[in-house]
């Protein structure tokens, strides 16, 4: 994972990252405003505790790649084990304390990992919506098969036609009973078929296929 160069400066041979607690303290001292310094430090402290809380949502592979200190990893693991509200709150305060001691480069790397995960989640959601739209388009109109095959020529057209036929058959309730359309196995398999080809080929632009629905 590439990391952007950390911006900052050196004071008596010590690197001070921009935006860190030490940077805020130095700037406040130069301005001669200790009250502002306390406010800024509190804001920075809260931001680091929030970052620590967000690390609880980070994927295991991304978390492991950060190389965080064992004491912080153990503290985060303990948060996950605690169900009591007050106990969890106290443990998160401890996590915040450890985050304030963290090297600025690791803090920046943690932020980048969370951003990377967010981008991946957004991309996955976009693929799901695209698969949903294609499924509905293929079910609604036989002429949609041609543009699908043009974009995904490796698709098994015979299998796709069979899934479409079976999904339509499953969704046709006995008229006399007035039942709602069913969504059976073929409906889910059609979604997986479409999604598999979209994942293999990457995100492709889709034509206007109506509103999104829940995925299969």
C-alpha cells in the first residue's frame, strides 16, 4: 500500500507532523495562546479516539498490514469482547490514549487504509446495483440479451436463456389464487450469473434500466 509523504518539519532533530498534537502545541505556543492550545489538543485527541474506534471496522487484512503495536491491537480486540456499555467506553478511552502515542506515519496509514476500504465498499455496492439492473432488464425484455452478449461475449448464452425462462416461470403465480410473483432459485442464480461476469470484466456502463431493487 503506497503512502503519501508525511508533511511536517523538524524541531531539535525531532520530526513534527503537520496536524499532530505536537504541531498544534508548538503553533499555539508561538501564538502565545495556551487556551487555544488546550482546545486544539482536545480536538486532536478526540479525532484520534474516533480514528481508533473506526479501526474496529477495518478489514482484518488491512489492519494486519498496518503493523500497529501489539498493545493497541490487543486493546482493540478487548473492545470487541466487551459488551457492557460503561466498560466499552472506558476501554475506548484507553484506545484513544494509545492512539495519541502512535507514530504520525502510522496514524496517516490508518486513515488511508480506512479510505481504501471505503472505496472498495462503494465499488462493490455499485457492482451489486449494476447486476440488479441487468437482471431486471434481461427479465423484462428479450432484446436485452443482444447488448448483454455484446458486452460479455464469454457468457454462456444457452445457460443465460435457460435461467431467464425459469425465472419468468417461477415468478408467474396461478392467476386464480391471486398470489404475488415468487422469487425462486433461478432468480437468485440469474443474479449470480450476471454478477459473476460483471466482476470478471470489471464495471461496465449500463444503459438506463430503471430503479434499483434489493439484490438476490
